[in-house]
C-alpha cells in the first residue's frame, strides 16, 4: 500500500515543525531500528530523518530490501522532508515502502551497535548485611542478571531517579489498598548492559547456588573456602558454572557455595594477611569478568572482613565503582544490623587505612500496605543520604516463584515490577 501523509502534527519530543507520516516497514527492520536508536540514545524519528536524508543524497539506488510482511509504521519528520523523499523515490522508480526500508537500513549500516563499555578494573560488589532474611541473595542475583542482559534487546527499566516519587506512590497504594508494585512509575525500554558477570555464593547456606538451579559443591572436593585457606585442590575456574539462558548469552556465571564455608572463620584465623584471602582466591578470575558480585553470609566475622577488603577501592579505580551494597528491609531490626555492619566496615577502613566505598542501600521486600512501620522506615532510609538509597524492590510473588522454579528472576518474569526494579538498581550503581 502507498504511503499516505496525514494531517500535520507537532512532535512533542522535538522542537520545530514536524509532520506525521504513515508507511510500512517489515517487523524485523522496525525492531532493529528501535533497538539501535536506543543503543545510540536518540529518538527513532531522528534516526529515520537522518536515514532519509542520506538516502536522498545517494548517487545510486541501494540494494533491494525484502519488505515481505511489512506492516504499519508511523513517525514524525521535518516539514517537507517526506515530499522530497516521495519525489526522489518517484525519480528512481522505487516504491515508498522500499525506499523507506532502504533509508532505514542505510542508517543502521552507518550506525553499528556500539561496543560494550568494559571497566578498566573489574568491579567488585559486596552484597551484605549482618541480618539474615533481608533478601541479599535475591538482590545479588537480580543485579547480576540485569548487568548481563543482552545489549541487542530492549528491556523494561524503571528510570525514576528520585526515590521520593516511589515513596509517594507506595503511600498512595497503601491508602488505596493497592498491591505494592502495581504502579509502573516511569518505564523506559533500554538495551541490556551486556557485561560479563560472576556471582560468588559466599554463604555456607548455599541460597544463591540453589536458587539458580546449581548444585552446591561437595564437602570432600574443592571450594572457595579451600582456596582462601591456602589449601586448593585444583583451579577455582573449574568450579564455575554458566547460567545458561539466551537473555544472558553466556555472560552470567556462578561460583557455587559449599557447606564448608561454615568453617571459614576458623580456617582464616590461621591464615597470614587473612583480610586479603578472598582477593587472593578471586584475583586469577578477574580478567574474565567485568563485574564480580559477592553474596555475603549474615556474619560479622573474619569472612566479612575479607569480603569488605575485596571491595575496597584499588589504585586507579574511581570512587563508587566497587564497594559494599547494603540490603535492608523497611523495619526496625534492619536498622540495628545496619549499624553493626557499618561499624565493622568503618573499623576496617581505619585499621588498614583503605577506602571502602558504599555503593548504596537497597530497601528490599517493601510493601506499603503494611502501614506506618513500613512507610516511616522507608523514609528513614531515604533520609540517611550517605549512603543513599539506590533501589526499592517490592515484596511480590514473582521472586518467590522464580526461586521455587530455580530460574533467574529476569528470565522467569522479565516484565515484572521486581525485574524492572532490579534493572533500575543495576543502572543506578553502574
């Protein structure tokens, strides 16, 4: 069907007069355009405008594009550009649908997908809290999954920066008895970061290992504990398993836990420079990964010292690239545990004269329907400012279901409010 020009409209996203035009594009080409425009951070209408300009300036007609199955496509172009395009297409004896497809492909060819930006120093995120049951494991897994998602696919992300907006929305839900998480806030479709991520299960309870469907390491075999204690039985790299899912493209890996980590503090007491034990064990793996996330046990012992030390800021590393990500809940006992943890980290900073950055606070399992205790506690976390709240994750069923199914949340329920929040958290600390 020929392209028809409808009544002139002003685009709300771009200054200047634009007119709405309606044509057709094959679905695969429209999707490529949508993803590539997002990767380059420009609007689709601008990409089409640039493609048409270049197409009209060509000395010869490009190769024919397969437009079979093309369906409706509309965009806004500068006033008069579509008329020029129609005239050039007529001179070249090319249909408008074919000409538009060639113009879009021309822009795609001139603007290839950007390379994934990789950190010069492997980032090390230590997910921690002395209190158990706050959801450290879920946050570790969800953040790692979000960082590893496909850069050539668009994913729903909550882009509201100010958590005060989320707080107001949650309070509204509480007043109206709405399920927490139903308000999507500001959602934008963005390409995945495409980073290479290693999740380290540092907890002897093996929650991260079990939740992702892996098998805990046997007590009589090799383990991270053995490597930290200076008694390795092989290459630590051989223990790593891949979280096989097309969303992650082989970029998401797990170092499973072993129950022998219950003995780690005892074994570390006999190790020289024990604060650096985790770093010595994981350092040979760092060249393979952009980000390493450590799911810490609810402990304030020597193992937590080693984890905090591993997250310290290294020479040449910018502040906020590595450090401690603290997971809490909107209730009073989390505040007590938070104080114990930050005291330990501050003592380690002073004793060893090192910089350990706080990546932020994640308020997990939040439900505004629980009333004043939840909303006032959330406000208390927001009021801290340093470290600031970088994530608010609702207490919804999808995470529990994903755990039961032993699947990554972002694969099991990629459009859920929890998944959208995990992506926001990953970008907030990137």
